[in-house]
C-alpha cells in the first residue's frame, strides 16, 4: 500500500479554526491598546491645555482683587474652544478661599469629544 503525504480535510479545518481564534485575539488586544494610547494622549493634551489656562489666569488673579472686569465671574464660565487645539474645550471658575486668606482657588476643566475613535 502506498502512503500519501499531506493533511486530511479535517486537519486543515481544525488548523484554520485555531489560527482564526488566535488572530481574533491578537487583533482585539491590538485595537484595545490603540484606543488606550489615544485616550492617554488626549488626557495628556488636556492637562497641557489646563496648565496653560491656569498660567494665563495667574496674572489676573491677585490677592486683593480679581482684576479684569471681563474676567470677573461668580460661577463657571461657559465652555470655550481652546486656542491651542480646537478639539478641546475649557472653562474655569475662580473662588475666594474661606477664612480670610488673601488668595484665590482657580479650577479649570477641559473636555474633548471621544467620538473620533
């Protein structure tokens, strides 16, 4: 009897199935890693924009006054596009600190649209 070399149809189907499952797992991990990297970059950019906004506000916030009338606010400002990057919006609030301290608390919030994923 002559023995033929090669794989049976069942062996080929099992091998393709295993390869498909492994590929699906690999692509799922790669896609998740890409999304996490993108979100991390967006968060870092948001932090940079918030720090920049705080530095801009620093010259307006003094111990004795909140000096520029156009910047005087009693609550949160409206959301405005960040000049550094139009994909981001920022707003801020300046509050006096209770207890007679001669300083102000400045809080900045930054947001962006994650629909670009």
